């Protein structure tokens, strides 16, 4: 299982900058299935000080620290943009930052991850799978029951058939 987060304000597309995201959704992904397991809402961060930058290490104005805490146990986070400082902090926490086009469909990205878990093709997925295999399942606790599920593509045959997988409700 891989735990993947998305910066989104609508729950269906990646459309927010990571640092300024007021909402992150988290899915647990296994080949052929993705379950929404968490939604984090964050207070809009206001710029602080003359430089307009929030503190970088644990101050009350650190808009990234609360997101890093929320993302503990995640393998990756998709966002429309990620600042250099946030990239360093995410990588130090073992979370792969992935920048995609604004408006990229979350289910399409989940399908890409599902297929890569079976067929390969995404280096970060291979690294995350190795890390997940080395981590006991108890380290990845789900804070809430899955509120939404998606049946995903898990084989090249399904991909080539062009049949869209219906959401599981």
C-alpha cells in the first residue's frame, strides 16, 4: 500500500500550491483500488515579517510544519506547485513532492500510481514500494474509515481496453 496526498480545493483535481494549500486529501492505494482515508483542512497562512516569509522551523506561523505533521506516513504529495524550501522539507520527511499541471485529475493520477505499482515505470513508486515493504503496517494508521473508493487500472489490458473503472461507493 502507498499513501498519497493531493493539494486540492475541490477533491477532484490537483489545483493548489503545497505551502498555501488549505486542503489536502489522502488516499491509500493498492493495485486496482484507492480509498480516501483523510482530508486535512488548514487555516490560510498569512505572510509574516518584512520578507513576507513564514518562519522555517516550528514557529506558530510555519504553514508547512502542520502539513508535514498531517502527511506523516505518506509516500508522496501531488501539488500544482511546491517551493524549494518545502521540497527539501518533504524529502527530509521521506515524502516525494510531485508537481503536476494545475487542474490535473486526481483519479487519473491514482490510476497512474496503481499501474506503476504493477508494471513499474515511475521511479518514485518503486522507491516508495521498497520503503513500504520495509515498514510494518502498524506505522500507517488510518484515522478514519474510507469515505470514498475508486476502482483503478491494475493491468495494461485494462488500460488498452479503454474501459473506465466505475467508482466504488
